C-alpha cells in the first residue's frame, strides 16, 4: 500500500527543502514537491512539521543480564518506546561471559531480539581472548553482518579487557575491516578507588562519581586511541562524558586519526548534583558508568558536538527498576549501572540543542541518525530521506510541548531521569519501513515486526592494507 507524507519540510543531514515523500511498501520511492496522491494511498499531513530520517540509537542494552539482575526493558518494549520518541533503529550489544563463545552469545541475543518492534543490529563484545575468539570474529563479520566489536576497559573481575586482549582484538578488527569500540574507563583505577571510597565510610550513590573521576575516563580513552593508532584500526568511543576524554578524541582527530566518539543525551543535560539527592532511590537511579559530571563538562560536550569532534548521540539505554537498584542499598558498588532514555533522546536534543541555537535542524539529523548510519555502514538505507532508502521516517512537530514523566512514558521502568523536564519539539508520526508505528499518542507497534540489519565491514574504509605495508616494511637504518 502507498503512503504519502504531504506538506512538510524535509530535513536531511545536508539541508532542508519543502517536499512530499511517497512510500511504497517498505521503501521511499519518490521525494519532491507536490507529488500526486496515488489512488488508495494513505496521506499523512505534515503541514507545519519537519520530516526527517528516523532516529538511530547506536548504543542500547535491552534485557541485558548484568550485575546479578536483568535489565527490565526487553526488545519489544524498548523499541516501542523508541518509536514514540522518533527512534526507528537500534544497535544493541551482545556481551559474552568470560570464556563464552561469541557465536553462542550472538545467537542468544538474536533470539531475544526476535520480539523487536523496529529494526535492530548488534555490536559484539570481546571479553576474553584465544584463537577461537579470533576465528569467531571472522565468522561474525562474514556470515552475520557484524562490523563492530566492543571492549570494556572497566568492570574488573567481570567483562574487563586487559591490554593484551585489546591489542589482539584491535589487530583482528583491523584485519577484518571492522570497527573497534571501547567503553573507556581505567578498570584498575576504578577498582582501587571504589575500595578506598567505601572504606572511608561513603556507601551511598554519592560514592559512585567519586570512584570514577574524569581522569580515569581520560586515561582509558587516550590509551585506546594510541593502541588503535599503532595498529591502524578505526576507533569508536562510546558515551564520552568528560573534558578529559573529549580532549583525547580532539587531539587524535586533529592529528588525522580516524576516531569517532559518541555522547549520551543524558550527559549533555544532567550534572553530578543528582547523586547528592537525600532520597536514596532517586540518587541511585542515576548510577551509570561513566557517571554524570560537574556542569563544566556539559558545556564542553555541547561544544564538542557542535564542532564535530563528537559525531553521534545515544542513550546507553539500560533500565533497572527501583527494587533492582536496591541491591546496592548499603554499598554503591552493587547498584546496577544503567539509566533509560530511548524515548526522550530526540526531544531532549531538539529542545536543548536546536531551540537554543546550538544545533541546526540538519545537524540534529546528523547526530541523531545519519552519522550513525554512515559510521556503521547502513547508509543510505538508514539515516536518509532518498529514493531507495528504507521508509524509516519521523514527522516532527517543532512546536509540540510535553512534560517528561515516568507516569506517561512507555519505557519499562518506574523512574525517568528527565522527570519534570518540559521539552518542545516531539515526534508526531513515526514510520518504521513504511508502516505507521506511532501517531499522535497512538502506539501501533507490532511484536516481532523489527528486522535484523546486516552491517558489512569496510575493508578499504581506512586503507588497512597501506597501514599493514608500512608496519611490514620498517625503514632500515645503516650504521657504520
């Protein structure tokens, strides 16, 4: 069945223009002014609205087993909540246990994700190393459309990578033409500081940021960047939260290194005062890693996003309800790490980014959708309003206001970290591959309608062979 989005202003990462969009089945088939309405076509009135590519959240954790519990949001509820906010695709994380087969974990996550309402893909974490891991990385890239591998530099005693694993996995990623990604925190320092803070008698959520200061993130980001530089592998740093890490990214990019960095909507607008809330449960809901930072870091992150040093925005959406957070009632180290955000990311970024003049509408599209599609090699099928692209589209009302609240959100969690925030600029209609999944308060998602998205590797994207040749043919120094 045909669907025509009529009367809106189409915004892409390149610019904006008055145009209609015609969708046939799952695909955009025409974009232009005053398109004829096909017989029997459904018409969506976009007058006064922007029409943009659906959001892509490149960092989520649906139903993640973590810290003795399982995230409360599953792939259906999470992707449905995303659709309400204008997000039509996610890239989630397969996280094998130490010594677990990567392929076994991957197929477990694929099974969980069969209930997704909108499209999804996966990064795969490398949590240990031997030759079987190397072989399975090859299988994942060749047969299962995985082009990015995650490395946790934190969570000692669980999923943390040591430098040996980082080097081996980065090198293998370079050979495969895959992207190495990292959670940048110095796990040894965090382990030591957690112990020190706890032994000083600080047991509540306020101990969390004290044990993970900006320096531990900055050190890890710089170490990962330098390892990637030596091995010639592109690097993607998730949830950049502080000046220290941003400076490491900026320096590397100015030196010509291919480093990408992501920032969470939460880290742009929330500061560390939340951990000093006298209500324990409220403070505990903000425990995530890296933690929220003092206000000067938010100012720097906005500037990094404006300057292009940070290319993508995400949520690290990982929900734990109050009873789950209570596992750390007497010890902040045991509070499950994670916050929600998939439903509110785009509204928060529009309100605090576009409406303040920090971002143009086209820059908004770039950082919420198109840049992720390009970096993870699913553009122009995703992140694009163009003929042949998937009809993942959001009709965006720039003047619609709402107050964010746990009482009205669709996320499967009993808390909202943006509680009480009024945002202007919201999704009016969301399409996933040509089907309306949300329209003006009416959620229409279908369990299992989401499709797995293959992401091919980029064997020539960073000229890996040239780098290998340079390493293989070092300059010989003649000595007398």
